[in-house]
C-alpha cells in the first residue's frame, strides 16, 4: 500500500480527471474535442487538469506546426495503463453508489 | 462515468481509506487492531475515517455487550467489493508512480 497507492488514488479522485482520461482512451484529441465531450467542465478547469496530467506524464501534448497550429493531447503508456483501473472504479460505483 | 464514478473515486482517494479497507479485508478487527497495523495514523483520523466508512455502508460496526464491551469493525458486501478496485489502483501505482 503506501505512498504509491495514495498518489494514484488521489489523482483518480480529482474531479473530471477520470472523465478526461476516458475521453482520451478513444484516441488523441484536440482541446476543443475534449471540451465537446464534457460540456459541463469549464475551459479553465480543463486547462488545469491537462497541465496536471501532462506534469504527471499521463498525457502527452503535441504541437503540430501547421497554420493554424494544431495541438493534440494523447495518453502516454502510463495513461493507457489507467483503463482497467478506471473501469474497476466505475463498475464498483455503478453497483454500489 | 459521472457522479457514481466521481463519488467512488473520491472515497478511494481519501488519505488512509485504502489502507483501512485493506486491513479489514483480513477480517473483522477491533479499533486497536486496525491502529496497530497503521501506527502512523492518529486515533482521531481513524475515528473520522471509520465514521465516514460506516455512513457510506462500506464498514459495519458491531458492539458485543461483554465486559468490557467489545466493538468490532468489518467490511460489508459493498466494502468487500472494493478489493479488486484497490488492487487495481495499487498495481498501477506500483508500476507507474
């Protein structure tokens, strides 16, 4: 148990984080595309969460130097590893909450 | 996704909660026995967490009218259902955090 569990559980317990990761499990997305799938979340909140997830190396941000610039977010291997974890939390939540 | 996921993830993200549930997966325990397995946690914190877990019906508290009174805490079915969830968070945490 211990610090690694606590850190992982804390990350997953932050509002919107599970949902953002879930959206990105569908493949790389632009900011606007993520927003469209979670309309209740503010732009600022999504920006903050994406920065956190990038800092934790769960999400990778790629800038494509086109005109206009295209920015895409995608899950790293670490982020993809969260799929079974999120599904297991969700299964339990749906059965018991 | 949604409120049920968020509520489940928030519960699991609270400090000590995962560890307390883990200890109780070993069977019913008295307050003192839980404390012995998590010595860094204060009495007040354990009391608060146990009340939360009881309110959420994750833990059941039974008072045995002996002399002196014996009080035991055990996981409900809802609480036992958290075993695979906690293991999955922990596996990911150990691999990636």
